[in-house]
C-alpha cells in the first residue's frame, strides 16, 4: 500500500527575499520528533539536513554578501555566520531556521557548489537561548524602580507594576531572629529591616515573555495562561547578601576594620580612675603607616587626620566594637567592684558635637567578670558588641572609646586596652544601613546568577522539567511555539488513521518500552550549597522535594536517570526565638538563602515560589529612614504551595510534597500531576515502541501534528516521530508509542471510525497482532 506525494512539487530554500537555486535532483527530507523516550524535559528537534547548492549567479551573489566570500580567495569565508532561512514547498511553509555554510567546492579555480546545513526552528531556538544570560534580559528594565520601603510595602498589595514585582521577606544573611533581648532582633527597634535587607521577586511568566520577546519569538499556551501560574515568582537573588546596584556594592559599602589600638608613643593605652579626675576618654589613634587598617573598602580612613573617618551621607550605621582589656588596681585602697562603663563616641568635626553609643552588653559582661574576683586582682575582659547609631553626613568623624560612668565609685584602678600588644581590640563598620535608600533597583542586573551565570535555556528547561512541558514550533506561524503540559498537549490532538500510511509489507519493529527503561528515576531540583537544605538531607536521606520512581517489576532494567531542574529549593524557616512557632499560624515563615550556620550568604540557583498575599504575623520593624522605624504585623508570604496555610487541594512547586509548617500536605505534587501518567505509560509491560516505514501524502503530512494520536491496528499510539520525510515521495520513518492510556485521549477529536464491534469512544486499548489480516 502506498500513496505517493505529488512529484511535480519542488522545495525552495529562501533566505530573506532570495530564493536560492537548488539542484533539481535534491530530495528534501524533513524530520519532526518529540525526543527519545528518556530525554525527559528536553526540547524536541524538528529539522536538520545538509544540502549542496549550485554556484549559480544568484547563489554566488548571496554567499558573497552573507559570508564575506572573496572571489579571489573563496576559502576565506566566515565560518561563524548563521543566516536565517526557511523551506518553501510551492507556497506551503515547511520549516524555518538558519543555514550554516559548511564547505565550498572549487573546480578549475572557480566555485562549483556550496555545502550547507539547514537547521530547523527548534535548533535555531536552542541556539538562541544558549547565547544569553538572564542578566542580559534588558527587556526587564521596564520594571526598574526606586528602592524604598514605600515601594517594598506597596508591592505586597500588587501596587508595584500591577504585581509584576513583589518583595519577599527572606534571610539572605541578616540572621533574622525574634529574640527581643538582642539588638539585632527584628522585633527590637535596633534590629528592624532597612531597604537593603530586601531583594525583589518577579513573575516567572514575565521573565518567560521577556525571553521570547528578546529573541523575536512568540508562544501560545493555555497552561501558562491559567491564573494560578501568574502567582509564581522568582526571587531576584543575584549573589551576596544584598541586591546589586550600579553605583555601589552594598556588601562592602563604606565598610572598614581598624586595629592597632595604641597611643602615639606606641604603648598600650591605660588610664586611671580616681576621685580627683573626671572619667577619661581615649582617642582611637593609628600609627602613621596605617598598619592598623585591616580593610577599608571605600577609603573611609583616607582622611585629613589619621584618626578620622568620612561619612558621605546621613545614615543609620552598625558598628562592631571588640573590647580586649585588662582592668585592675593601680594603687592603694582601691574601691568599687563593678568596673567601668564603656561607650563609643563619634566626634563630628563639622558641628563639634559628640554622638554617643553605649555598650550595654559589654558593660554588663565587664561587671559580671569583675564581680567574680577580689578587688585586689586584675581581670581580663574580651567582648564583641554591635551598636546602631545615626551619623549625619557628609562629615568627618573621630571615633573614640571612653568611659561614661561607673556603677560604684571606683578609683586607683586602670583599664589597659590591648594589653600585651596583642592588637585584639578593633572597630568595624559592619553595615551602612541606608546605603540602598533612593537608589535605582535595576531588575536585569539582579537576576539570578548562580555559580557562572544562568542562561535563558537554564530558565526554560527548569520550567519544562518542573511541569513536564512540551515546547514545539507552530507549523502555521513562523517563530511561534506551542507550550503545553505533556498530558494536555496530547489530549488536544486528533485521532488519525495510520493504517492507511504504514507500509505493513516492510519490517515493523515492536520493542517493549520497559526494556529501554532505567531501574530508577529521580525527580528533583538542582543541588546547591544551602544550610537548611543540607540539614533536611541529613535528616531525611534525600534532597528536599525529591521524588523517586523505582521499577520493581522489570528484572532487566538498570541504572538511574535524573530529571533535574535548573532551579533550587529549600525548606521554609520560622525565625529563631519566634514566640509563635509551632502550631500558631501567625508565625513568620520565610525563605532562607544561607550557606552555613554562620549565616554566610549562599550562592544559589533560581528559586521560584507562590506569592500568597499578605498575612498577619508576629510584629517586626521596618525603617522608612535613618530615624523612622515603624512596627508591622503583616508580611508577604512566599511558599512552595499556593496557599499560606496549605490545604489538600493546594497546588505545589515540589516533585514530592513535604510536610508544611502549617496546614496540611497537598494531595498533588508536580510528579503526580504532570509526570506520573507518562511514567506509567513507559513502565507498563504492555507498552510498545513501534518503528515502521510509512508513506504519507504531502497534504496529510502538513496537517498531522505530533500531539495527534495514531490509530493503528485497533490501538491508539502517541506519535513520537515522523523522520526523514521526503517531500517528493512522502516516504518516511515513524515511531509510535502505546497503546495509549485511556485518559490521554479523553478529549481527542475523532475523525476515523473504529472497527466494527469496538467501543466508539475509543475508551479501551485493545492489543492486536501487527500483521496484515487476510
């Protein structure tokens, strides 16, 4: 049996407005395929073929212009150039892509022919998405905005770019806690959030749309158009603890650390307390060669005098002071038992005013240590404390360590800082809290970077593997793709009678699909250096959200195949010391991006979450300026499920649903909803892969889609491939997979009738022999 395509038709290769000349005997063969059975989550390929073109006047002119071919030195053509082109079959669009010049054939000193490769649209798409990184996505610049607490809080109500940008509360290294006794606790005014403690998140669909726009493609997708998908966001976490700004690096802005706490004479600083003198203060003095500067990222200490620092603008600042001193009697009749009360002082050379910062934790520790020994003994004290203070700028300041008071009357005592010349005392500017206020938040430069950059292809394949998406070119619209889940895509296909095409007189291969299968499948997000993820793996002996399928029925399957996305994932955390942890749903639940128990910022891959709106939480502070903290008890919720308090019906972004901190575990995971049907088909002992020869008329070929269901010998099959299709003869190689599970074709459009006596709804897969009945 065989139906030949009309041989009078001829394919034409077109680039721009040029119809290139082809040899008359050139037979164009087109291939359309999904992927191999276990190329799970891979982008399918649709065309690639080599051609030899004659060196006609038209072709010579084209290649001279497109590939910089010199008439005198034709061998010196540009090997890197890829030129857009498409195949036209007498007015019928066949395939679009690009051509690459492989070889020039020369005969008698003249060009005889050109050998080229034509790659289809998917190959071109794959090439394009491999060339750029998410940080190159300038289309997202329309979402740039001023960094401010006002914009951050407005985003929680979808008032920033209509919800395209939302700021989560997350721990990037801040060490978010709820211990009110700590000055760094977020429910303590001193530990509230500043602008620079936030990073934006952007809608995943917005990023995908921008990628397609940037590359000149479009797509259609009923799946991506669903309202719930619009609630999925990707955190713009480029690297480090803070967001990226063009004008300054917040990870190091104005930070310094100075040591060598010695007097000008080079001796340890010591001062006495006695009734006849006021409480003394000691300047922070550096030697002339600045050996005491351990680091100084912005030349803060390049000041007119060696003991001054420059503050460029008014800001709240976190200073870390490490006390290393020896305290004890210097004369007869020492009195008192609680020791000195220290403070940091900053002298403003412009206003001649001191700004004082008490050291309550250090002073309490000194009192405790001194109280343990007799007043005739010396006590050594070392203590590190962080203080928050507002300094006006621009101005020069001299930092000073001094004694503000003493609990008891103390005299004939001395405090020796850095005794023994160990240089353990230090002052460190740890954080310039208002450094980000008013800067422009550039979205492209804050896109995730990972270890060496996140390419467009990484992002797209991450989504593809999460949701088992099929991404395939639209035959009827150039540079347009169809994006659907595997199940939905096949559900929308027609049933096509392949009995009329398959050459049953030729050999037909019938291969049990499970003989090609792996013994174990693993579905997971990408492994990364993440503290909470590592803890989970240690406790659970698997990665967070990881699902497995193990073939226990086939004794011949072996090996493991990993379906791994390009996204990262990690458990949500409740900040330490939260009074509302446990079953109280008002506890703050946040993502964390930290590498170790010391809260080192983690270098992570893109992470996506559902934004579930605002919810009531335990109170915390936000700073609207250096001196304007406001108390908040609502916060944005970003989670793995699309409800802040998950229910059994919540959607999931995990392959295996983990037990949530609140609510109940959803019934459906990514695996059960998007992958299990296909995996069940692959591992069903009755599933077969069929390789056969066929002849398909050209009109039918153009009408057949790869999501159509092939009705062959009484059963239904997925069309995996139509390869080596000859546009002249209609001959081709086909690959079918089935029998198809009934629910896969539940929504199919039937255009052929079943055999007599069969179910007219094709609801049953009936195994039949593959020979031609008499």
